[in-house]
């Protein structure tokens, strides 16, 4: 879709629902299976660190709006997005949809939401900022230089509840196609 079409659709949907946080709802309510082999490779990974590496490596194949990189550092790792498309007035909606979809896959991978996760957003704090906590209990910082998730080192080692080496290898291979 062209950005102009997306802006019209998003503005109409937000007006019809009265929910400026509609992107969060959309991303969170989508079943993990909607993300295909990418999500399957993530939820069958041995641990969260491996799942995040899969999301970073293949995320652009699922949605080329953002390219992802995983940067390790002494305290853990950060999953950092580089935005490829400017959606104008729909930018926050698109970003929120992507953020909530990532959060959904991460929670599905672990069976619960991990502690020690920080979300940085390159938007001003909206009046409805409390909706982020409703979707997932994480620290959110607004007005940051870019979109990123930061995970504590101990969080990266958490095992995925659906860990399956053979299924993960097969899904990882299919994600490339």
C-alpha cells in the first residue's frame, strides 16, 4: 500500500473506534501464527536471545517497513529498528502495530512476559501512554532517537517454552525463502 492510502485508512479507523492506540490493539490481537515461519522460528528457538536474533535477521522479510539489528552489550542486548518507510500521520499507528506484534511473539516464546525489558520510542509521550502498559509490562521511554527494545542479559538466557531444535532449524530455513 502507498503511504497516502495507509494514512487515510488509519485515520478513518482511529476516528471510527476513538482509539488513538489502535495500532497497539491490532498488533497485540494478531495471532502469533499470522507471522508465519518467522514467528515459528522464534517460538521454537532454544532461548530468547536466539529468538531475538531470528526476529532481527528475518523481520524485514515479514515487514520491510523496518530493518532490525541485534546489538549485544555487557548488560544484555538491544533490538534496534531502522525505519525504511515514512508513513506520515500513520507513523505512530504503524510503529505501535509492529511493537505490539514483537511483544506478542516474545511473550508467546517465553509463555510469560520477562522482566527487565525497555522499549524506546521516537515519538513524544501521547496522552494515552498508559495503553503500552496494558499491552505489556515494560519500561517505555518516549522521545528517544529511534525504536528499540533492550533486554537484560539474564532475560536473553530464558528458555523458550516451545523449544524444538529440529522445528527451529526447519522454520529458520523457511524464513529465508
